[in-house]
């Protein structure tokens, strides 16, 4: 897979996450879990937005967002039935897959600007994996701590 294809797949992965977590947050009755899902939605959206300049600079399309949103909504209805711990544990293997892709983006970056964005994608995915491990008790610490510490989350508007 070349760099442009990886950027598209990565961007669409963030679209999927934003849609999935957002849909689940709207339906969550537990206030703590709703807050976590809202934060994950903001994480995915703000990470997706980081890559916008890369698409402009490279002159590439962002991919089929409409299909990704449809797939995310289909996935959301399926995972909504899972116990919270199972849903959160299911995040971990996805982060392993995307960490590999994001690390490839770092290697394929055209310049320092792209490399910083790709590195932010890596940091985001590492924080997401840590969230999942912490939320199910496999790692010590507050689940959202590393996510909220990400520089692009500090400037991301809730919502």
C-alpha cells in the first residue's frame, strides 16, 4: 500500500471511529460511559482533522466517507448489544492494526510536516489502546488520561 492509500485508509478509520463512538454516546445511559464515548468521538474527529492538510498538499481524495459512515452505523448497532467490557476489549486488536498503518505513515512521510501528523496519529492510537486496557483493568491509571493529554485534544472543541 502506498502513502496516499494509507492516508485515505487512516482517515476513513477515524471517520469510522468518530461515527461509531458518537452513535454509541448518544444512546449510552451510564453518565461515565457516555462521557468516555463523547471523549473518544472528539479524539477521532480531531485526529481525522489533523490529516486534512495532507490531503490538500498531496492532492488526494479523502475516500468514500459515506460508505464508511454507513459501515460504522451498522457496526454500532451490532456492538451496542455487547457488554461494555467486551466492547472496550474489542478496541485493542483494532489499535494494533492501525498502529502498524500509522507507523508506516511516519516512515513514508514526505517531510517533517507530514511526519508530525503521522506521529500524532501514532500517539492517538497508543492513547486509545491505553484507554481500552485501563478501562478493563489491564493497565493502571485513569482511562482517559493519555487521550486528554494529547496536544490536539487540548484544542479540540467538545461536541
